[in-house]
C-alpha cells in the first residue's frame, strides 16, 4: 500500500513538472525533469539515510529505507556503518542540494536572471559530493568498494553514481552556453584611444 502512495506521488510530481514546464524550451523541460528527480532522490532516499545514520546505523535499522541502503551497502560498505565522510556529505546534499534544486526549478520556470548562478552552484555541489564520496576511499585502496561483482560495480557504483557526474556536467555546459549567449560580443573594430 505504501508503494502505491509513493508511486502516485511520483507520478503527480512528474505531471506537475510537465504542466509547469509547458512554456519552457524543450531543453529546459528535460532540465526540470532532472531537477524533480534530483529533489525526489534527496528527500525520499538520502534524507532517510541521514536520519538512520544519525540515530544509529543502516546495518542496525530494520525498515524499508534501511533495506534499500543495505542493498547498496553490498557495493559500498561505508553506507552500512555511518561513515562520517559519507554522512557529512549526505547532510550537505540533502539540505543544500535539495534546496538549490527547488530554487532552480522556480528559476527555470520563471526564467529568472539568477538561474545559471544557481545551476552552476548546484552542479559544482553535486560534482564535489561525488568526488568526496569516492576519492578518500580510492586513496586508501578502495577497501569498502565491492568491485568483484558485475552488478555492484557497473550498476550500483558506476551507473547510479555516474549520472550524478554526467548530468551536472551537461548542465554546466548548458550554463556556459547560456551565459555566453547573454554576453554581447564585441565588434572587431576598435575605437582609437586619444
């Protein structure tokens, strides 16, 4: 029953996104779709992880969210035992990135002047989160990462984390082009300085 409610809520949010983004260019409708997904992940998956990690550990917890994170913990054990780096990053991600994504949704829909500033900030935060999630473990030889199993390596670690690199990278490129377009190009003729 709870699964049906979550599915209905997700569909309603997607419908709202399509309705709100109806006046936006097609590329921005895709951006809005990503941002709605971004907010959903931060609020419905990562926020419960933070809560479980602050009251104990995922490994000790026994609910549907803990089950999800226990499964992911088969690929990266740090998620099971409240690794301080991971929990710190997830607190930042849930609070800051979730808030920035909501502001960016508004900025895209209303075509606000600060849209690209927020978009760049959010993308840098997402990329920083990905880097700090994996770099510390890589530096010590990846003892917490299970790379021996195809599913864990290519689906859980590479794909699920890779989209948080590829899409922010594409959004940074979009902002670069958007800012370039807003800046008037100088003509090649130079005024003589007297």
